[in-house]
C-alpha cells in the first residue's frame, strides 16, 4: 500500500486537531471530564459510553496520543527483541479509534500490516476509519469484546487499555483467544498496581499457552517482584494539546503516560539482557541503574572508569535494555 502520509505522532495529532475543529473547547473539555469519570467506574462492555461523534472526537483527542506512545514503547521493545520479524496481519482488539493501529503502522512503516480493528462502539470505529483514511490499510468492525469473541488468525494481536473494562472471566477468555489466534501478542494496561496485576495474569496465561516473553522481561520465568511491594511499569512522554491543558489545568507542554505491558511470541526472540525498571539516578561521577535481569532484581553502578559505557549510562532511559548490545562482550 502506498500511504499518502505516515502514521506518526505528529500526523496523528494533526488528524485529531482537524476532527476537533468546530467543536467548542468548553464542550470538548466537559465531554472528556464526563467520560473520564465514567471510565473510572465499572463500564459494561455491552454499553459503550462514547455516545456520539462529539464524545468520541473529544476523548480521542485527549487519550489517543498517550495510548499511541505507550503502545509504541511496547512495540519498540518487541522489535528490538525480534528485529527481523515483520507482521503481515494485525488485529487490534478493543481498538476504538485505532491508537494502537497507528503505532503498529508506524513501527513497520515500510510495509504496514493489514489491520482489523474490533470494538463495540460504532462512533469510535467511524472516527477511527476517518482518521486513518490515506494513512494505513484497515478494516473497522463492530464486535462485542468478551468471552464469545472469535479472532481471525493474525501475525500480531494488540490489546491496549482494554482488560480493565472486562470481567475477570472475559479477560481470561480474551487472552486465551489472542494466544490461539496470534504469533505475537502485545497487551498494554495503565501503569498502576492493578494494571500491573492484570499484565502479570495475562503474561502467565500466555506463557502457559506456549509463548515466550519478548519484552519487557529478560526471561519467561516468574516476575521477581514480591506481590504487593511494588509494580513494574514504564513511562512515555506525550506532547500535551490545548485540550489536555484545559482539562487537567496544567501548563507544561508534555505529560508522562505511565503504562505496563507484555509482549509475547511463538517464534525465536532475543530478550534484553536486563531492563532498566526505574528512572536512572545520575549522581556526580556515577549512574545508578535499577534493573530486572534473569537472576532477578538488582542495581548496576556505572562510573567514569567504565569509559564509553558511562556516557551510555547517562543517556539510558527508563525501559531501556541494558547493557547496550555492543558492550555485552566488553564488561
């Protein structure tokens, strides 16, 4: 397919700005506030709260950039573990307006996979179709996301910010169905303790189904975090729109989206030797890195005496693989 524009963060923001054009800012902000309050409660999967185009446009402008960046972070880690793998088909479960599909199209921009977006909210699907027109090839299909869902076989299945909206039984069934249908499964949830718990449960089910964890974990063994003491999550930087600033009352031009994820596959991968699981602490002459590795949790202190590795440690970010590939044989 020859796309007329790229599925980038900038092109997504431009498309969202276009659909908000003409919608009074106060009305958009009020819609977002109402929808956030609704989503913080228990939302039945058969009763969408996105009622019309105005609702969908406002909420998409507010949430799509953050979802895009979180999924992009998970896909970057998957691609690092399997650099030669390219999906030809992709199913975006509960994809709504298609933020995850934009991230997938960007990740494999030279040959984006054929995407199928499934969601129960018809207004969301309609807007998603409009936003993606001329950017990537997709089918937008109305489906109830639950235990009865049957997925088409696909190279890649993404499930982003969906599990919280489902009952535990539906979560279990959905992960099992994704495992049956896909060669790679990427699941993203909010970077909260309960979001992490849902990711760990999904991770366990995927491993039990024969998958190997590609990211973020450097292994497919049990998570070394003692339940209730901490949670594994990461952060993505998101440019704030005027709508973000109006709803949140903030003045910064960006915000950090905290997310938890698992990427698991049925083909050979090379996971990170270890993963930076907290923001690096830069001190005078040294960098402290909190890591998760095959042997569990640990800390690496990199000092100036490590030479070029010290500069790389200063540049390291939360969520990065460590040590850099070129340094593995030198330490």
